[in-house]
C-alpha cells in the first residue's frame, strides 16, 4: 500500500519541531548553552599608563614574581568559601553576565608584562592545541570547560592581573574565560587580541610541545 504523502510530511514536520524544542530546552538548561542572541563585544585598547603606572619612579606590580605567588593565598572576597563548597552557584551566575567589554592589549604590552612576571597567563584554547605549543608559563583553561577550573581561581586575590589569549582576535574562547572570571569578581583582566597566531608568527618564545 502506497503511503499517504500528506501524512508522511506531517510526521516529518512533527519530528523536526520536537527536535527543535528539545534543543531549546537543553540549551537553556545546560551550563554550556549557547546564547541565542549574539551580543556584540566592545573592545577597548588599554594604554601603557594603565598597565605600567609609575609611582615614585618605580613601576608598581600586581603580584610578586614567581609561580609561588599564587599558592597558599587566603580568600579575600566575601562568600568565596561558600562558593568553593558549591561551585554550581557560579555556573548559575555565569550565563547571565552582562559584561561584554574586553580590555585588549597588544603584543608589545603582553610581552612586557610577561617578561616582568606580573601576571598570570591563561591559554583558552583546547587541550590539544595547548599541548602542541603555547606561550611560556601559560595555564591551559579551555573556554568550553572553564567551569571545571573554578577551584583553581577561587583562591586567588580578585585584583590579580590576568592575561587571556586564544588563537586570534576572532576566537571567542578567551571571551568565555574572561566573562567567567569577571563573574567571579576578578577586575584586572586583559585579552591579548593577537593570540597564539600572532605570537607564533612573530617567533616569540614558546614552551616545547607537550610541556606543562
């Protein structure tokens, strides 16, 4: 018996509509859901006077030199101990952030801050890209997995200088990490807009593949 074309089309349409509805529900419920309305990012170039303030002839430093500066640091922002016990509370706040201003630094500024060891460097690319090569001293915090690194950041002072980079200016992963840290209360965030592509193109110092 030949199937009724009208009934077949109606069944296919029903399946498509149900699939779309389920996708909407999942996207809304998931902590990694994608915003359905693309919000424009306003990039603001940071001047040297902001990054390298001079006080009494000396350049002020945001954090002491060395990786040990980030260890055994007491929590200074309110309710952080409670948040540490319940990191899902951060995941609930994260998607609703309205902060879409990115403070952008250039290659020269990034390299100077890196050489002066004044900042934590975050590589927002995926683990495979990071393992293939990355900027020295960088921490790998993949943008799509940033909520899994909550405990790594919750112990840091909220005025810690943090530089985030991705592949290039079109890569959205650094924005995801930046938004998450902004919700956590970090106020000293900067995005290296040129990212890994510019850094490697200019043949700057990198870690060997597979290191750290």
